C-alpha cells in the first residue's frame, strides 16, 4: 500500500518561514512528479509547486521567489521551503505523487499551514 507521510506546517507570523516534508512509502516504481497542492477554505485545491523525476520544477505564480521545492527521486521524498509567508498562504497543504500512466496518483492526508497577520 502506498502512503505519503507529510510533516511540518503549523502557525507562523506573516514574513516568517516554514518547511514541509513528504516521504512516500510502498511499491512505487514509476514516478513522474511529486509536488505540493493547497486548499484554502471555500477554494479549490491548487498546485503550489512540483518537481519532476528529471528535476524540473514548476511553481504557482503566487509563490515564485518565496517558495522552493526540492526532491530526491530515489528516496521518494520532497520538501518545500516557504519564506516570506503571507496570510493568503494559509491553507491545508497536500503532498502529491503522480505516476506515469497507467499508474495512479497518490495524495497525503494534508497538513495545516496558518499565517497570522
């Protein structure tokens, strides 16, 4: 059974920093990309940042220059360093693992990030 275990998150004041980590376990052999999504109350889940198995990264415009994603494909782990946090970054952050077709996509349980003004 595949599991994504997230750690990090919490409460921070605006302008502060937090880091998130995610480790995947189980039989996974065909990773296309891993990344972080977030969902704020009343809003749709959105991509924050992702890194492909080849090392390419992709960021939401709203976090470019503030967030940095890193990944270790062999260890099946990713991390997200979040700097200069803003209240609008408040959301539940979900780890995502996307496999190459036809293998499935997996999600973590989510971790809360709250940025106070």
